[in-house]
C-alpha cells in the first residue's frame, strides 16, 4: 500500500502572533516556523503503518517556497521514503492545495492520503474534504483511530458528543485529529541524514493546476480585547446584568 501525507510549514504554535502594521496579514519574518501539528500526527500514523508492514512506500508532500524544504526534511527524518515540494511563492489557498494533492495522488497511484484535519494558521479545515471530493474517494475526517485491513480503512471519528466509526474502501482520504497518536521525537542523526536526501520538485503548471486565489483577504486585525469580569452580589444581580447589559437572555 502506498501512502501520501501532506505536511505544511506554519508559524510555531508557541509563538505569539503579530499582525502586520498595514493589516495585510501576520508577521512571518524572523518568526519561528514548524510543521503543522496535525500534519505531524498524520505523518506519525503513516510511519506506524509502514513499521507494521502495511505501508510499502510513504511519500511526503508540501506546497510552498524554498524554506518549506525544512518541513520535508523533518518528514524524511521521521520515516518518509520520498519527499515532493510543489513550488508556490505565495501562500496557497485550501482549494489550490487540494487540487495539487489530488493531482499528485493520481500521478503516484496512492492507496491512502493522510492529512491533518486543519492547519493552525488559517484553521480552514477544508483541504482534506476538498481533496476527497476532487478525487471522488471516500473520506474519514477527524480520525482518532485508524485500522487498515483487507483493502478497507476503519476510522473512528471525533464528533460532537461522542465518536462515530466508519469503514471506507481504499483508496481513501483520512484526516488526523489530535488523539490519533503522539508524534515521535526525531533524533539529531536522523535529521542529519535527511539533509543529504533528495527532494523532488514539481510545479503547479506541470500538474495542470490553476493557482489563482478564489478568496480575497480584505483585512487582518487583532481580536478585540476582553473586558475584565465582575463579581455580583446575588443571582438577581447576575440575571439583571445578563439581561440588560450582556443581552444574552
């Protein structure tokens, strides 16, 4: 079985996000970047499938500029067999990424596409679903457990109020939730070896994908600061404030 995993380079989750002065986006210059945490979980699951003898080849893909090669090096160090970077100087939108992933999935004739459920920079939660739609494949989103057996994928999904289990015929698209696994720590020798390994290059034009944005970003601004809470003397005062000041009842 051949597995394709998408990985994205994002601002590290420990960094305090700063909006640009002109309101066109967030500051990324001299900011620590890392692999999207949900994509790391998807990659870890693919590596475990490989270690179990279920996955015969694991291919990691990213869409981005030259700096995104760092993300692919990390994927190779974790256990990916090959790495592919699709050139994109400007941050691509989910539909663009989905179209590229679908094209590569067809080109590579993969049996399973594993993605993080969302990226922590835009929180769109769209790429996996769009990829499945473009491929016409079944999908299992928000996976907290994944089992592959007899050409089928059994996916336990995190849903509101509980868990849902679905069975999918391969090929399929699965997106990883937080509780699917805990990614391993990559040791320095593995990272050093990964730096010497080749990274394949693709272009959207060669894959026949139009990268024009479908959504226009109008403005980016800081969230409104929350006001400090207040103490109330009794239930009557609480109800008064909720009804007349907050307007929630």
